[in-house]
C-alpha cells in the first residue's frame, strides 16, 4: 500500500510533557504571588476599579536571558518609583510571528543557530519567566503556539494575541481558556473589527483539541475569558493611536456591547516600525488621557538596554 500520511515530515522528536517541565522548573510561592497579584491588578484596571494605567514594556523578544534579567532588575526599580500611577508589566516574548521566514524566537531556536533545540528553549523560557516573577515583576507574552501555554502559562499575567492571529479561530479558542487578561491586536490591515470579534469569541465557552498537562491529546472545554480588550497597533501602513482612531475603537466596542477598554501599542505601525518615534506616540496618548479620555487603560512599548536587533 502506498504511503499517504506524513509525506513532508522528516522526523518526530519527543518533547517532555508540560507536567515534566513544570517539575524541572517548579512555580515558587514568591513567583505565584507576583502572578496572582499581577493578574488581579490588571483585571481591576479593566473593571475600572483601579485608576492606574498599565504599561507592557520590554524588549521586542528575549534572546539573551542574562541581558534580559539585567533589564528586568532595572525595570523593577522603575516600577516601584511609578507605582502610584502606573503598573509596569515586563514584555517577555519568546515567540515571533513571521510574515515569511526568519528567527522564530527563543523557544523555537534558543541558540540562534538553526539547531532548533525546542525542548531546551521551552525549559529556559520557563526558567526566565520564573526569575522575572521572583524579582517581583509581572510578565506579559504573546501566545502564538497553542501548546506553549501549558508549559508557560502559570507564569504569565497578561497575554497578547497578535495582529496576524487575532482572526484565527484556534487562537480565539485558546484565549477563551487562558488564565490572564488578553489583548487582541487589530488586524494587519488596521481593522478594529477583527479584534472586537475576537473579544466576543474568546468571552464564550469553547471546545477544541489540545493537550493536557500529561502531554496527551485532549478535548479542552473552556469557560470563556471576559477580560479581552483591544490593542491598537496601527496597520495598513498607517497609525491608529490618534483621537479619531481611539474614538472609532470605542464606538466599535460600544456597538458590540463590550467594555470600552483600549490599549495603545506605541510600536509597530503606530511608530512606522521606528523605535525612536515611540515617545511621540506615547506623549500623544498621555495627552488624550489628560484631556479626559477614559477608554485607554494601557500602553505597550518596546524597549531594551541598547538599540539594535
């Protein structure tokens, strides 16, 4: 009989189960307290019970854990200084969505040499998240691979669903079961409707195929996640952080009978992918808040110790 399956698969390399990776890098009491406090604070901000603004800030992606922890310690000191008005959440991204090809992130290729030691990357990613939380900083990440949250999700306080995946049914289903608030970015074409529809979907219960902590295929049944919100990141080669764009996002949310919670990403198309323009975006958003805007609950900023890729 002719073979009809796995014709383009070179090999299957077994991964340790999520349960095994958790056992190797167990959640500590200190880290758990940071995660729980971070999630509750963000939920209170989204529920309008906390008037502070949350800021997801950090490197585009993690590539060097030592440098990353140096940044985390500096950010923690700043977080303590501004705690009366801002809640700082460290951006800890291990997966990079690609339009075509390129380095897919620390989990996929931790040695950055096309060796693809994914088991090593997953464990080291968990170790890094643990250190960040033990330092007292809540962590934010992008959920790209639907299997990864079983390995890392207990150490995350805020999750992004990116512009390329907000329209994906798989990611909407996954978001409905995440334990964190979830920010859905507008589509790459700038469409806010993509994010609004994602929020509606993720707030509902879903049933889908996934894996359990023992690494077995399982039917995942979720309760729904009511803490979805819009992230404006620009699109279609134009920004959407201005007053008019924010107002349009508010109207779209109101029409869908959703809370008018908006986060502005100062990077990506909002700064024309030029990091040095992010302060201008941030200043404009801060001015909107000072002038009375109440829908903007957060900001995203890409930042690191030194510039460069």
